[in-house]
C-alpha cells in the first residue's frame, strides 16, 4: 500500500513504473497475439472432431482418421511450449526476451540462425508502454486508471490478432464487456445505466447496418466480432461516445482501405476491428475533450 501511495503522490515515478510495466505487458501481448488464434484453431479442431464422430450417419472410416489427426495435435497455451524461433526452433533464453532491449541488442535477428525478428514485436511493446503512460497520466494511479489499463492492454491484443487473422476472440471481448459493466457499477467512467445502454447500442448500431447491407447486396460486409467490440466500448464509455468511435474508426478504416486498394489494385476484405479499437482508445483518453471542443465550435 505504501508503494501505491508513493506512486499516487509522485506522478513522475508513476509514469516511469507504469511505462516499464507496459513494456513487460507488451511482451506478453506479443505472445497472446501469436498464440491465441492457434489456441482457438486447436479448440475448433477438437470440437469438430468430437461432433463429427457423434453423428450416426458418418461412417467410422471417415471419422476415425480425422479423430486420429486431431489427437496428434500438440496442445498450445499462453505459457507452453516455451518460446522458440519459428525458423530454427532455437529456445529463446530469458536474456533474449527482455522487452525492447533484447531486440535492439540482437539487432532484430535470432541469436542462432540470424533470421529476422519481426518489427511488430518491439512496436507492440513500445506502443503498450506509451499507452500505459498516457492512461496513468490521464487517470492517475487510481481504480479507474488501473481498470483503464486493462481495457487498453486488451484492445492492443485484439488489434494485433485482428490484423493477423481477422478474428476478434470471444474469450477476450466477452470478459471485457462484463468487466466494463462491473467497473461502471461504481460509475468510474459512466453511470451503470449508461454502461448498459452503451453495450446494447454498441452492438445493435453495427448489427442493424450489416443486416440492412446484407438485405440489399446479399453480402456480409462486417464480421460479428466488430459488433461485440463496439458493444465492449459502449459498456466502458457509454452511448454518448459511440458516435465519436464510429466516426473515427470509419475515417481511419476508409483511409487505410483506399491506400490498400491503390496498392493492391483491387478491393479485398480487411480487418475493421483495429480501427474500432484505436478509436476506442482515443475516446477513452480524449473523448470528452474532443466532444467539448466540437460542441464549443457551435456555442455563441
């Protein structure tokens, strides 16, 4: 408790501590971004195998090979197996896994096979550290500040996963939505009523748009994970922030989409969740200031 009180009384020390913590969390988020989709695939393969083997009209000569293949899968978790180089299977030692520092010392290469280590790893660590500093600077070392850190860290993980796989795992969005309702039961960001309506409107606003789009074009324009992510942000920030989040994410998504279309020469599906997450972080940190500035433009 004395350490917490020290950080509450010394903002500079708090920013340093939470910046370093953000680097460590960013290192863990890199693991989660890489492994969580693999964990989901492993789970889906098991469920499909069990489902198919239970169907009376499926011949055993078809289901048994499938079951054997899935049974041979190596289980993967966030902690096991130990981190290894994907190119040469070199087991990464603890001193090769120091956030940001190890990447710089190794010059972005595996110490064994010298294969490139993706730039994304230090970027995620650095971004997580900077965002952690901004959150603590904005909310202080308080219950609201610490809960906001959890929100931002999870949004970083969701952004990375969606960029890589166009998936927004329910195992992250559902608990985060529940946590938003729990946090706002104490009115740390919005009132409990606003939190509930924010969750509802956040989901329905995109769900209705996509359903109308499908009725007109017979095409699915957006994944259901995007509905859930916007519902999460509604639960945390309330319904009044949803227009800002939708506007910012649409602008970011449109700009990136145009750039990709010019670069690739054709329109291809791309992840929209990261732009919702980025807009949500902006709304968390500066949403009230942006809204007040906008409304002030029309005040005479």
